[in-house]
């Protein structure tokens, strides 16, 4: 008589299953499934067109819900189909786990615990944090993960320490409503970015990881897969900078109004005064700088790199709104003229730009003046807002 799996009641109560995409992992698949069955019988396996003995191995697990692809379509496609299959079976959540043996089944307790403590009315997507700095983690995995973590922060504003772990918990209804286009490993990036844009709480939870090079089979192809991930992030950067971030900032500003927005998003931020002032200075510097057409891209990238408030930086980068653009260009040109030793030339006449040399010189004056003007105004505003924020914080501390 077989005993009930350890976490079966918890999986049933949470309406959760385990989803295992697999492709040519004959050395580890059976042991992974046997270990998982000790914890729950809610298992869904998607065989992604394996050409080894995977199909024969799966025949020994008749109690598991198994689906086969005739040809290999990629991990992303296997996951997408798995999400749909799991929801059709009545599940609301799915924990995905790789079949190469690197994940520990007892970490399921961490995922279930987070789900059990989820606040009503909110949705979560959990990504296992493998602690990539520990010994035994391949260097190329660490480097690729750092790259992905940074750009995930840039496009979503969420700081994760591991964005590439396959050990995750997904909310099925939400995920199946998202249009997902990628089919390979990059889908795991696409899905967390788009979920974050939908205000799903995407967070890391600590897990263990075991790398056994002898039996572990990886289908990750560094050049092609990293290239696809890079191209995906380029697209996400464009979408987030020119649509998602401006939309969210505008909606937040419109919902709160200027007074409340200023009070809650800027004045009462938990950041220290010098960082809040730095976000404003950065926004103004970028807004005045000569990178027309790239201000939004630049301000969000720099804010993420320097770990500054992106909303505040973006808001103040809009100093270059159309009515002020002529004034900014004119002031930059005059400052450049002064710096290059020509003095202030208050009147700009057509004959000042008769030759190619005059045009080049004028453009150079503008570039030099633009950076100088941006730097001076940014530093001035940093000082003003720093003292203002510091004074406001002191008043809040003194206030009974």
C-alpha cells in the first residue's frame, strides 16, 4: 500500500501542480520523477520531441499526466503548451522544474509557503534564486545571469538576483492570458518581464542547486541563445522606455495628482536625500543633453545603473518639452560660444552659418554648451533639492 505524498494536501488545497518540460534527459529523468512523486502526484510532463529513451522511461510512469511532441520545438514552446494543459486540467498554479537533476524537490516547501502566504487580490510569480556566487556554478552561467538581471531591472524596475532559474511558480490564468512569442530558453525571460508589466509581483526565493557535470545534459547553446536573449531585451528596452515606463508614470501621476504624487513618490521616498536629489539632477542633465530622441532610453538606463529612482529621473527629464526646446538649444549654443572663446553672441544671423565650417563650428559649440549647461543646472538643482529633502526629513523626525 503506497503512502500519500508528503505535500499532496498542500498541492490540492492550492490547486497547484508541477510542470516538467524534458528533452533528452534520459540519465536523470527517472530519478527526478521518482523524487517528485514523493511530494505530490500532481505532475504534468511535456516530452519535447526527445530522441533518446525518454519515451520508454515515461511509459513506466503511467500515473503521471504526460504529453509528447513529435518533434523538438524548444523549451519555451514546451512550457507554453504545458501552461495551457495544466490550466485545462483545473490547476491554478504550476511549479516548473528542470529534468536535469539540478533542483532539489524539498525546495517545493518554499514555493508552497510563499503561495500560502500570498495576500488576497494579488498575484505572484516566484523565481528560484540559485545563489550564483557559490562554488561550483559555471562562470558562463554567472556572467549571463548578471547580464539578464541588469536589463530586467532596467525594463521592469524590479531587482532580481536570478532571472534565469527554471525552478519557478507561475499563476496559470495570468500567464495564459499573455501573448508569448518566443519558443526557446528566452521565453523564461519574456514571461517574467511581461508578467511584471501586468503588475504581477515577481520575486526571488532562495533555493539550492546541484551541478553534476557527469550526468547533467544542457541544451543551452551559448552563442545563439544569448543572441536571442539580447535581441529580446533590446525590444523590451524600446517598449518599456517609450511606452511602459511613461504610461505607468503618467497613470500614477494622473491617479494621485501633482500634490500627492510629489508627496508620496518623491518627498516621502525611503531613499536618502542625496539619492533623491541625484535622481532629479540626472533627469535634468539628460533632458538638457544633446541626445534628442534618446532621452527616455538614456534616463532609465542610467537610473538603473546608478540605482536611482527611475520615476523621478524620468519626470524631470521632461524639462525638454516642446515649448522649452528652443530655449534649451539657444542657451546651450550661447554657453558653448562663451566656452570656446567667442563670447556671447545674442543675435543668430543666417550669414553666421554660410559655410560648412561655420555649421561644424556652430554644432560643436552647441554640443559643448549643452553638456556644460546640463552639468551646471543639474549640480545646482542637486544642491537645492538635497537641502530641501534633508530639511523636510529633519522636520518629519522632530514632528511629534
